[in-house]
C-alpha cells in the first residue's frame, strides 16, 4: 500500500486528478441503490412482519408479508388472596395516629436513657434509637430541661416513632423502618415580614426599647450596632430617640419571634447615627463605612461603671492607694462577658488576686484582660471571635462585689478602654458598593416615612381632646 501511494504521488498532477475523479465516480456507483432495490423497498410496509427465505440453487425468492396482529397490553392481574404492598419509609399520618402516643418532659439531670427507662423501654431500645441511621440522631444527646419528646409504641409495646421539637421551626423524627430506626429533621418554612418600631428615652434605653415592643435580643442587638460610637451607659440623655426596621417571623401564620434588624437610626444629644444591614450580615453607615470597629468599647452589658481608669484609686479590698489600669463594669453575677475582638486566648485560669480570669492576644500588639469571672467559658490556646462569650461576671479574687474588670493594652502599655482610639473595620467592598447604595436608599426612605408618620401621630395624640373635637368641626379641615 505504501508503494502504491509513492507511485501515485510521483505521477504528473493531471494524471492524479483524473485517477481521483474516476475513483470518486466508482464509489458513487457502488453505494447507490439499484432500481430493483428501490422498488423492493417501496413494497415493504411498516407494521408488517416479512418472512425471508434464503435463496437456494441461485434462484431468487419472493418476500411474503405476514400480517401482524395489533398488540394490546394485558390488564394486570392480581392473584386472589395475594397482594404485595410496599410500605413507604416514612409512615403515613393515618398509620401514626393508630399508635399509642405519650409525651415525656425533660427534667433536670435527664438523659435519653433515663427518660426511656422511666417509660419502660429497655437499654437495647435506647441504644437503637440513639444510633438511628442518619446524622440527626445525635441531636438526642443534648436535651434541654423543659423540652418535650413525643414517643409512640405499637400494640406490642415496641417503640416505633419519636418526635422531638428542636425549635418552633425544626423537628427531629425517628421512625422504625423494618428492623432499624431512621432519623431525619424537618424544617417549616419561615415567612418574614418587615415592621417598624420607634421610641423616646425617658429613663433608660432598655425601658424605652421594651415600651416600643422590642424583644430583649433586639434591644441588645440594637445597642451592639451603635455601641462603637455611643456609650449606652454614659452618653444616653432624656429625649434621645430611635427608629428601627426589623423582621418579624411567622410559621403557618403564627408569630414566632423577631429576625434581623434591617435599618436603624439613633438620635443621641441631637446627633444622628444611621445603620443599614447588608447581605453579608454586617452593618454599614449610609455611605458604606462599617459600623464595627476592631474592638468593642464594653464587652459586657453592665448596670454602671463602678470604677474608672485612674492613676490613683483607693482599693476597696486592699485598703490602699494604687493605680487602676482598667474599667470596672458592675453587673449581675452570671452576666455573659464577650471577647472585645478576634484573637487567641493566652490565659484562662485562676489566682487569688484576679479570681477566674482570661487574657486574649489580638493583632497589632493589642491584649485585652478580663478579671473576676464567676465561671470561664474558654480555654488557653483557643481562638475566639468578637462577641463570643468567654466567661460570666462574678466576684472571685480581690473583688468587693460582682463586676468585670476590663483592661486594654497596646504594646504592653495600659490604655483607657473607654477613650482609646479604635481602628475602623473595612468598608463595603467596591464591587458591592452600587448594590448597597441602592439598598440603603430604599431602607432609609422607608425608615423616614415611618418616622414621619410616628412623629405626626404623636403630635396628634398630644392635642387635648377638646381641641380635637373643635378641629373636626372646622370646615377648612
């Protein structure tokens, strides 16, 4: 073959063209059907079966069509007295309703084993349920006091189903499928609605928030948003006001609680502070600057400052004058204390002077110290996030009463935590700036409209009833 190719290539160009053309014509003739084949193909009919007899002694044979009967699928037949039923993995509600259900309330010191024993189930049943197929079964290892377990058994007393409401939206289900338990979690869809709240401070921000209908968590969250710029223990004045847009959550039309604060405004001593929540769960000023600083001003919700940062202070326990290099925040025993910024725990221990205490190393040469805990919540070497609980207020060590002693050190030098300049966090990313600007404009317009309505309503309610009645009779109105 190789020699033929070489010979072909050595031929004159005109000869190669002629040979190629002849070969092409031959190929076309070979692959084209003959007239007899075409006529024979036209005789074939779709839907008929043809019997083909191979030619014998070189004689051509005809093809005889065989009519095919129409195919009718037979009706499925079920033998009398024998019906195969495939049961679904999750039993139907009607089947579950036929079980014997009982409710067990979690008591102090309860575990799943103790509850099951109280209800008459064996240790084998406890093990089988706690190791049910699926990752969700591990949720039974931590039961909170007051929770309720719904447990079903069949006529033989075997546990066949368990329901554990984890929250208002989530429920853990464990069902006996065959000879093994299976677990899964179901979540109800949450409907989110936006609403407004407004308030004016007369005694304290907390009381004003409660009066405005905010939950405890929302009041704390609101204070955290503006806590970088406003000291809610020292800077609040009478007639300061706030306005907020936040989420309300509903499940199946039933109100279950509040969600995120979407936009907020706080007017403190005539100065206006505004914040808008973005999709990254962070809050920014209307022009895109972060509301967060690198560190919290106060890492605890406190009643008052019992002792400020001073060069000289008479120690209430040691009864002598000495420098006070931190700030004492008086609060109830057990009040959570959080990390003022991201960092690593370098100390988490106890001594007779500091009591239970925690030191955290942050970046840029900053260290924060937290003294006199009743209980510590972190360990040495652990990394913590800003806002993470690290301990609880107490009066251990040299403390006259329950409080948090908080220190802020920069390159080994103590600074006043309440006055030290805190670096700003990063502003909104440039690629999201346009999206945020549009969102902020929309949120603040809604907030302004709601605020105007609130102010108008308050002015109207401040008018004496006699004046209101007189105004309703005025034709010009």
